């Protein structure tokens, strides 16, 4: 029983530390804030291609998080990066990959694409 409690405490502690650390390098923006800044930035949809084709924010490029390490050369370090996925989980993973590779101005859409209320395009 004690083992399970200790394991649960360690998992929760790790999650809290990771969340706090992530807030240092990744800014979460509301739809309004995201809309105000994404035209001056690199807008990247990190969902899979079939999700992207089903609908995406107008002007976004599709670089799935599963391909990001191989496609880092497509993302400039001198411009802000605006990331989104379906609900924030993959964009947070993508931001971590980018941070580890020297990217600094990283932003994600709060709530992900499912909370987006701006213009979209379907392929």
C-alpha cells in the first residue's frame, strides 16, 4: 500500500515540476491573443496530416510533432513560433523539442484547435 502511495506522489510531483518548468519557456495564449500575433510569426499545426486536412487555422503549416525533429530546418529561430494541436498536449511536446534545439519565442493556443473561434480552412 505504501509503495502505491509513494509511486503516486512521485508521479504527481514529476507532473507538477514539468508543468512549472514548461511555463518558463512556453506561453499559452487565448484565441484572441493568438489571433493578434500569429500573422507575424510561424504558425505551425503539429497534428497529423489527416487532422490538418480536416480543417486548420488559415495560414498554418503542417509539421506533425512526430516529424518535428527531422524537419527542424523548416522552422526559423529568429521568428516567434505559434503552435497548436487538437487540445494542447502535442503542442506542448513540440515546444519542448524546439526549446531543446535552441528555439526561444514559443507560444501555444489555449485549448487547442477545438477551442479556436477564428477563420479555418479545410483541404
